[in-house]
C-alpha cells in the first residue's frame, strides 16, 4: 500500500466522527442556529466562487492528463525518419522580421551555415521593418549574396496581415516544396535541416516542429523562469499531444512545412494573432499529420524585460482565444475522435483561466469571511482538493518537464517554483485584457517581442526605443498586490493561517510584474514613440 493510500485511510478513519459531528451541527443541532444561517447574498457570492474554483481545478487536472499522455505513449516518441531522400528536395527558408536590427546579422549568419546543398535552397528575408533595420538587413543580405548564398531580400512598405501577410507574400516567389521558418531571435544549428527534412519522406506529414532551447537561459532570474515555462510547453504539452496523436500546433518558428499542406489548408490567414496555431488546426482538419521532434533543438533568445515578456504572453493569450472561436466549431463538427475534440477544447480555451482568476481574486476575501464558520472540515474536504487540482498541478507539471530534460540538476527547479507560480498570477491583468478583447472581437496589431542579441550579463541591452509604453497596468498590479496584503492580514487575524502562503503568491506575483514593468519600461510622451502602423486587411487565403 503506497503512502498516499495510507494517508487517505487515516484521514477517513480519523474524520468519520468529524463528518457526523459536522453534519449534525450544520443540519440538526439548533444550539447555534441564530448565530449564522446562509442568506441570498452569501449564496450569490459563494456559488460563483465555487464554480470558478471547480473550472480552474478542471484546467489544472488537464495538466495531469498531459503528463499521463506523455508517459503513457512514450513508445510513440518520434526519433528517426522512416526513410531518407535519395535526392534532397528543394527547401525555402523564410525569415520574417520587423524592426530586428540587433539580431538580423546573427540570424542570417546561422542560416547561411546550415548544412544543405546551395542549389537546393533559397532563403527569403521577409522584412516589414519601419526603422533602421531596413538598411541593416539589406546590407546583410547583399553581403551574404555576394558570397554565393541563395538569399534574397523582400521588403514590404506596409504590414498587411503582419507576420502572416509576410509569409504568404513570400510564398508567391518561393521555390521550395518544403518551407522552413525561423524568427529573428533563433540560431538553428548547422545540422538542423538534415535532421528534419527526411521526415517528409512520409507523404502524409504536413509539418515538423522542433524544440526551442534558450540562448540566454541564465541571463537573469526572469529568463530562468521563462525557460522553465517554455520547457513545460515543449516537453509535456507538445510531447503528450504528439505522442497521443491528437492535434498540436506549429509554434511559428523552428519548424518546417510541406508547401502543399499550407495551400490545402487555405494559406496563412491574419484574422488571429496566432496565425501558426490557426493554420496548424486547419491543416490537421484536412488530414495532414504533424510530427514533433523533441530531440532536435533550436536555440532562441528569451525576452529579458518584463514588459517584453508580458507583450509576448498577451499576444499568445489573445491569439489562442481568437483561434478557438474560429476553429473549435469546425473541430466539433468534424469526424475526428472525441478525445481529439476534447484536447483541442482544453488547448484553445486554456487562457479563459485568466479572467476566471480575476473573478476568484475578487470573491476570495468575502468568501473567506462568509466561510469562516466552516472550520477545518471545509478546508480539508473542499478547499484542499480544489487547491491541489488547480495549483499543485502547475508546480508538478513543470517539475516533471525539468526532470525529463535535466535528470541530474532538476531539483534546483524547486527554488524557482514559487516565483514561477507567482509570475503566472502576475500576468493575470495583462492576459485578462487580451482574452476579453478576443472574446469581444476587438482587433489589434501584431506586437513584436523586442530582441537585443543579449546572451549574458556582459551583453548590454540595446534599443531602448523598442520598450513598450507602460500605461496603467503596472500601477493596477501594485494595487491588486496591496489588496492581497490586506487579505493576508485578515487571514492571520482570523486564524486561517493555511491560506497565507497561497495569498502571498498573489502578492509576490502582482508586485513583481508591476515593479519590474515600472523599472524596465519607459514613459512615452505623446508623439514621442513610434507606434505600430495601421494596416489594411488582405483577403483571407490570398
């Protein structure tokens, strides 16, 4: 008998009398009936409180399901290709950039070093820049073209369709049957193409995704936490979904597409901010198979500033909800198995947890006051299971992913877990706004994540002009963090000591994101900053 089962039996045996006493005191004993009785106002607060807790617990339990899927289907892990090409296919490499003057040289250099026959390769620098990057990128392309590399420079004078528009525009002159895509902050290793291309000997494969690694993982505490977050996605989410043969998505970079799959799915479309996930689902609904190569790594630069990280996360949160609104009805109407539909729902709707966290934060204090009469029984039977499902699942999820990647040094992840959970909480306001905009159909520009070619503390961050304007959000985050300090004080004075560590995560999360945004961001006077240009839409599927 394992330790958990023994503990459960002890709890059950020790609490039988407690259960009887509780129900007698609540429903039969009239001694204290005049002191408290539930009323309509209390129920109006408690019912949504528990509904939100249960929904969040459901999403938390889904993380356990992903871990189960990952280990249950480990035999399906993709490693070697089924065959090798006798004659290598032609490959187009697309490099979409926008105001990336500090990393474009590094990007092009790494691409030109890729081990692949030059006569089977063409490289496109797809530049939508509006600053000095235009001159820098043109010079870089001219330099490598003069050295004999098959590279071309395509500059658009507008950002129609943003990244999706640039990729679709590049396909008009692309020569390859296969298309590899790399964002500006990526540095693929020399053998990347040769390790990926042969997987397309299977004619059913429409896309192959490789795992992101991190050039500047050790740059700061923030980048360490970001790396753990991304590792969880690329190990357990991608690993679990791909091994279980359910839908998963291209991550917008460090992957290769079959051009035919892009065309049959309707091409790159710009009506969501996650054009990569949108195209992925459309292609898989058309019957194309995707493959994830966990052992093929492609390093990239992590955002070094809180404002940049929040911009990135908000774009992903909004884009996934937009994609869910667009794609889920098609998924539910399709003839794919129910388990595929269910996983697609959890995947594309997961960011709904952010506005739910706002509701939970609002109701937490009154719920604590109303439920103070419940004592240990409510904590043990109601709160603890919900807490374990919704919160503990997060920490265990990332611990497992780190153990898979770093079998020897994964225990150090324990040091980062409180801050990882706090950072997720601290993103609530920013991502809630993004999710609500998506639900209401409010469109916004594709806001790029600034890159500075920073890999260590010795490198100084350039390009302060790329920092985002602050707005009111950091101040609201500090205000909400202060509200949770008040909740900690009430929990202490009322004897609810067990809630204080949980509440302190909220304080740490909101104050950390708020203070870091204020310290690293910048205030911009009206007219003093370059804004994202307004763009005209282009027809879907062009």
